[in-house]
C-alpha cells in the first residue's frame, strides 16, 4: 500500500487519504488533503522542509484517484525528497549550520543558560549550556539573536544607500516567504536565513529594502536590488536550491 495509516490513542483514524502518511524516499510524510469547490483538478505541493504533502482536490473526488495521482508522481516526489536532508533533530554531537558553516553541537555544564560559538580541535563548535531538554530552544534563541544582529546591520546599510527609512523590523519563523515589506516601511524576516551563507543574508536584506522604493517585482525593483546586492542572482539560485533544507531543521 502506498498509504500508511496514522493511528492515535485518542482519535479514530480519519476516513480516506487524510490522516495518513505517504512513503517516499525512506520517509513517512504526512499527507494533508483539502477539498476546494473551485478546484477542477488535483494539485500537489511539498510543504517547506518536506514536513508534509499538501494536496488540493475537487469535491466528491474518489479517494482512489488521490492514490492513483500519488503513484503517478512518485518518481517526482522521490527526486525532490532525496535532495532534502534527513532531519535527525538537534542534539549533543549533531551539527547546525550558521552563516553557511557547519558547527558541531557540544553541550557543556560549564555554561549556564548561555550559547556561544568557538573552536575545538580545528572544528567549528557551538557550545550549549543548560539542561539537555532545553538544547533545541537555546540554539533557536541563539540563531534568532544572530539573525537580528546581521539583518539590522545590513538593513541599515541598504536603507542608507537607497535613501529610505525603515519603520520597524520583526522576525518570525515563516514558511511561505523569507521576508516581506509593508507600504508603511515595516520589514519582516525569517530568522532561519541566518543559517544561509552571508551573501544570501545580504541579498534578503537588500530585497526587502528595495521594496521600500518599489512595491513590486518589476525591472526597476530588480535593478535596485542588484545595485544594493551584486550577488542577487547567485543568492536567488542558492535559496531556490537550498531553502527547503533550512526549513527542514526542527527546533522544537
């Protein structure tokens, strides 16, 4: 069977393909099926980080059609998931990427509630203090702090270069976009971008600052973006190829 049931001690199994997982590339991936009365065909999307498959179907579609559709697209799904890292979770001895460089996580009792980077035996190391059950949260908080430091500095540089004023900057764990800009100058960023190389972080800052002048993605916008960040095209390509891997890291 292509589907495997997901059982719960408190809730009965859902009828049909919802509440099940799909076996793909050695993983059991949750399948989320949504019926849309406006839909005329089946559409399939991989959620950021490969955490789930989201399918939209027309009303009254037989569940067998969903199964058939997944079988027809199995090779495509496999090729996509093989490019995603298997997230084994953050733990003592595993690695986390910061500014494009891998750091080995070392939990130490010598630090109390503090996370810091350093070197150990020629390796890049992230020292994490505190109880083991707080390790993921401490790393997440550290990355948020580092993202804020990088982006606030870069935004200030690009805003000064373009003669624009930034109203505020906020940081979230968004899945659908890396950043956004409102008409009144409020910028929003995904703090996960700090795991990307510096030129990609710089591009994201330049991208959102460019929206202060051009609230679109037209030729003038891209010209300004490339002026602020000459590595724009290289950074866009990097995010397209590697962005899902950043979303795949579980900090919970």
